[in-house]
């Protein structure tokens, strides 16, 4: 196995162009497990750790650009206010050791339907910045990024450089079901983001379909039903309907972590609860401003 | 928080009763402890194992050509290469060293390889071509009971059937009249010991034709006694030394890679190391027997038990392992620590093509405890009594007889323990606190609730566990104690073959030597087979047995010193005599077989009790559980080392919590679906709550220092207490463990 260590982003793109089969590695929390268990035997590893820019973030034109190599720990520490949903999801990733190594870029690269960062990225309308030497960079909306179980829109010669997302302008919540109280892969998960200025609601469903996905019908329904200008409490029937629509948006399976019926049921519960929390927070903010 | 009833005078120089830290503690926390997987020699080879992908299949042929031809490969061996006996086993020699003509479970070892690099060894193992003819497996233990099921071994699929009959049931199966009858069917899933240090060891060929094996195990001598015949060597040429053990819990009672590493070392003339990875480890050791149980309890209107009927079916999997003794435990302890005038129990262990099951902490008593304690709660409800009251009314005490007719001839203050437990203060309930911390709620920081759907419940359970080996087994331990002057000062060397598996035994043995000899400077030598057998680090027996042996050897040393008169100091005597060394074997009082038809007999050495109260918060909509507190009262006879003892009770309770809420090897048609710590979940620090402990010291006059084995009892009662608390919170029956979220949310 060849171990490639580019010193810069440009060099990384060169190497990826030359060796499209090279597997990028950042924290190694997915890749090393696969190698250790002999599930994967890549001819080359492309170590992105020396590319320092990947672990930084910046703001341009009111939009955050977060380097793909930023660890969950850094993200929780530095971006909890701007990206509360993603920060909450990051807190649920593995153990402290895993959060110290793992990154959103790695989560995107693996494109597992159970990846914790996907639902909040979907709910917040994030875009993924990818780049190749041949075709330069492009932005892929998160909705278009996930294409199948562990398959993404990334071309073989491309690398994930960053994701772009607007700082939260409203409440965001992330909830994840696991059969123990920490260090668990999602049985299913759900993210919600209220966008009061646009009067829109974003959602993300994890681990309940071949890919992470949004619950489009639920988003449209609730955005229309919410009384954005008043401080009216939520109608329980509306909350219930939202939960039903989220559950219907999933296509879960039975597996070793849970049953399809349970996943669908739990998503409905999570949708109702997170919506309620988000709306209460929205009302509180309206009261204080 | 721990309160000890009796005051134990902790002497200042590290004798018994003191809170001595363990020598391996800091090293383990810092990641510096040398485990068996860290063993290394300059010129060693690496072994790898080819395992069966089939649950049951005939082996039509094995083609080694390609594997042998690979550069770096030094040996590729099959059952044809086993030098001696081709089968081994703790009680029955029914398990092949390497599969002979057929495989009986998924993961059975078929061939082994030694190569100069672990990766080469693994690739070579994969290059072995085995031609299989899959056969229909027997995976339902109920079918295995049927004489018409295809026999997995000659003699049929029933490994042991052990009845227990007392009172009217000696005359027939008809139950006596009872005012209240409750019936329940219960199921226990397949739990894994989930030790952290995978199976590993290093075999070094010796010039005398023998082999030295450095190994993580629970019983060096029983390993040797199984190894030597398979290797075709006399026992004295098979020498074992204990390597760093990363947990055991019963999973190291059976052989795993021992014979394989020795075969490869003897064949290649090179040291051979084998280390399983996590996935292989799940196929490399036995698991806890899954159980299906039907219980019927009859009581009078006051809730006093009239009779207990039970059928307990234990799935032993493909090989016998410890199934015989596990069935004996389930039967003899199957009614629990209660006074029951009429008992009718049938416990069965069967062969199936599921993974072999054998020893795990609690050993047959865990499964039965979940059954009879679930029943006691049902009975309490039917009689309109509290769970504590129904147990107190039926509790054994000194002078009672258990199901086997064995007299409880040592203190057994179960009623007092329950009263003390019930009187303990209740914890704060997290969902009722303002602004709860997510970590205190079901789901933790995964933020599934901020109090919505959360209900609280409280549950109680008790458990009865036998300590030491039972049913007439010649159970003994050996200790060699040497006192000498080192640098002009008295020094004690304690040498035993007892396996330190993380339970803290080496600390306790040194404490005993200090107390007995009054010498502060004590070294515990590495455990090996150069001294006699210590028996297994199993059955909560090592403080009792090897502790007893060390104490006896110290007494013998003391006798020799005493011959020199009390006037002289130890230093003066030793200057005169040189080193004084004594070796002693220690045996507990004899036990006897269970009667094959009535189960009667004094089969157990010592009986131990633990009681638990669990307080849980359950998210009833999502089915997630947070155990808020576990409180326990355990009688240990005599505390030797408080901090180590508390650790044992905490750990045993955590393992019981795991069985209640998450730990299960999931099976489909005999195949393991979750052989990883990603999907076989064990409790984390956010799952295991703080414990409130009360440790009692009612001495057992038959045991050294009056002590009572303490490693297992808390594993029993923890599970049913937590399940009772979840039932209390949800109103659901929950007849199966582990409880899965859908059992709560979708029932």
C-alpha cells in the first residue's frame, strides 16, 4: 500500500488526478476500520492531514466555508453558535477520541446513510465544495450529494474541500436514536432547521433510507402551517401531521440495529419533539427581540 | 458510596481489609499494561485461522496448495497434522482442534497457518480452498430436544437433563392446591463476555521437544491438561505462563488458539504468536447460554410460596463446553433463594448448530434468576403485595433448605438485606429536575427527549449464586510461599498458578501473606505451571480457594519459624535457616452430585446473595432507558479489599445491566449478525449509573476469613431489577432480555 502525503491542496489534487483509486484519509475513523478488518484494501492512501487549510473555517459573504478536515471537536468548540444542529450532531459522534479525529469531510466521503452530520447539513441547505485538477471546483447541494448506500456524487478524481452553509438564522435541532446512551451508530436520526426569514423549514433524515434525505412534503406542510408572525403555540394536530409526513418520507429497513417499523415510528416522535423545541425557541427569541 | 456494617481493621502495612491499589491499575488506564496481545519475540511467526463460513456442513476436501506456495508461509495445518488427540473439551472431549470432516457452527476452526507476517498469514488462510457440502442445521433449541432432530453428536442432542423434585412432586407432576397461581414464559438472549483483550498468546518451541506457551487464560493447568494430549506430549513438556489478561468473565475457560499456536510452533521450530481481531474473537470463545423458560408459581393468599414449577431450556450450541455444569446450576438454583415446599424443575442443555455456549459470569444462575424474579413480581401483583414484601415473606435464611434439599448452614440474611435496600434513600429523578442535563435522560446527548415521554420506575430483585465448583468436583488450589532475607530484610514470595484476570487477585494474595506472616515486603510471582494447579478464576472462587491456599502455606511457614522460639526475630531466624518455603493445597468442603431423578444433594460449596434496587427513567414513546441508579446489598462474609470488592460489584452490576438493556449476539439461522463492538453494545459510562452499595460481613465459618465469593452474585440480580423497573415504568410484560426499544415503543 502506497501512502501519499501531499503538502498542499494543489498537490493533493495532482495526486488524486494521477491516482483516482487513492483513498483519501483524514481522521481515519472509517477508513482505518475498513482496512483493519480487511474489508477494503486500497492500493493507495492519500493523507490529507498535512493540508492545513482543510481544518480551518472562514466566512465569506455571510456564508460559512468549513474545511472538510475540521474535526468534530473543533466544530463543537468553534461553531456551536452558528451551526447548532451540526454541533449537536457532532456531540453524538462516537467517543471523545473519535471526535478528536473524525471530520465532516470524512463523513461525507463515506456517505453512509447513518453518518451523523448528514441530516443537519441537509436541513441547513449546505453545499459541498469538491474539486478536481481537471475541472476545477464545483458546489454540490447536499440533497444531490448522497446518491446511494455509501455512494456520493464525488467523481473519482475529485476531493472534498469544504462545505458551505449559512449561519443559523433560527432554531436548529438534531436527535438521534441509539440503543445505548452514548457511542452509538444511529438507528435513525432527524434534524430540523427553522429559517424564519425565508419562512421555510429544513429537515434531514438519517439511517432510515438508502441515503440521508430530506422530508420534502413535511417541510412544505409545516412551513405553510406555522404562524411565523404570531407567537401562537403549535396546534397538536399540526405537530402530529408533521410527524406523520416525516415518517412517511423514510424508507427504512429491518437490520441488526432496529426494525423498519420502529425506525418509522421513532422518526415521527423525533420530528414532533424537535419541531416543538424549535418552535418554542423561535417564540422565545421573538419575545426577547 | 459504600457503607460497611462491620468494621474491618485495615492494618497499616497492607494486610487484609486494606484499600490497597492494584499494581496493574495505573498501567491499564495509561495504556501501558502488557497484554498477551503485546507478546513479541525477535524471530516469531504469526498464526492465522481459517474458519467455517457455514453453520453446518460436510467437508469434502481441503486444498492447501496455493496457501503453502505463498512466500513467507511456513506451515499450513489441518486436523491431519494434530499430533495427538484430535478433540478436547472441559467436560467432554467433543470439540475438534481443527474440524474433522464436518463443521458444526459458523466460525469453527478448519485450518491454521504460520507466516512471517500477520498479513501474509491471513492471506494464506484465505487461499486455502475448502469444499463444503452445506447441511440443514439445527438452530432451534426446542427442536434439538426432539429425539427426531438430526443428532449433532453421537448420542443425540440433549447434553444434560437435570430434574429437581421436592415435596408432592416426588410423587408426580400434579401441582398442590394454591390460592394464587402465576405463569410466565421468559427468554434470555445470547450474551457475550465482551472482554476487551482478544484471545492471544505466544508459543515457543523448546529444545527438550516441549513447548512454552504464554497465554491469557483463566486456568493454566486445565489448559495444559487439554493441550498435552492434543500435542502428543507428556504434561511436563507443556509449560504455561500467564500473560497479561484483558478480562475473562468465563470466555477464557475453554481453549481458543492454544493448541493451534503450539502445533504451529512445534511444526516450524519457531515461536508463533496468534492474536484474534475483534470479529474473530466473537467466534473464538463461548457465549452465555440463551434460555427459554416457563415458570409457574403457586402461593397461598398471603403470598407464601406453595410450589414452583419450571422448565429451563439452555442452548449449548455446537459443543459441550461447560453446559453440564451450567444446567446443574440452572436446576439447583432455579427456584431462587426462597423457601418453597414443593419444587418441580426440569433444566435442559442441548446441542444445536449455534455458536458454542459455556461459562459466563453467573453461569446458569443468571438465566434462572431472570425467570424466578420476574415471577415474584407477578406474584406480588397478584397477591396485592409490594415486590419487597413478597420476597421478604419467602426469603431463605440460615437453616432453610434450597431446591436441592441442601441446608443453608451459614448466615443468609436475605430478609434483612431487602429491608435495608428498601430503606435506602431514593435518588433524584432527572426528568423532574428543572432544566435537566441531557446526560441524565434516556438517549443522553443524542437528545431524543427533554423530558417528553419519560416515566420513572423502580424494581427489586434478588439472586442466589453458588461459589466454587459444585457437584462433587475435586476443587483445590495450590500455593507456594517462601520467606527469605533479601538485602538483610524479610521478604515473602507467593507463587501460585491462579490467573489474575483483572479481578484484583494478586493484590489480595499479597494482603493475605502480609497478614499471615507480618512481613510487609511481599512479591507475587508470575502465575505458571511450575507450581500446582490453582483451579480456575471462575465461580467467584479465587479469594476463597487460592486465598485459602496462600493462607495455609503461610501457616506452614509460620509453624517452621515457631520451632525456633518466639524470642528470636524473624530476621534472626532467617539468617540462621536460610529461605523457608512451604507449598500447600487447599480444598473446600466436599460437595456431592445431584440425584439424577430428584436433583437432591449437597451439591454446592457456598451460597451467596445479592439484592438490587433499580431506578430507571424510560422514554415510553421511544423505548429508550436510562438507569438512574442501582443500589445493592451484598453479603461477602469478610471484606479483604474494599475498593477491589466495590469494583467487582460495580462490574457485575454493569454486566447485568448490559443483559437487561442491550447486550445480545443476534443470530439468524445460526449465523452471527453483529460480531463487532459497533453492533454488540456494552454499557458506557452514560449507561451505568452511580451505585449505592451496602456490603455486609456475616462470616461463613467454613471459608477462609469467613469470606464469601463476590465476583458474580451482583450479575444475577441486576438484570431482573432493571427489567422490573422498566415494567414498573411502562406497565408492559417485557418477558425477554435484552429489552429492545421496539419492545417498549411498539407494544
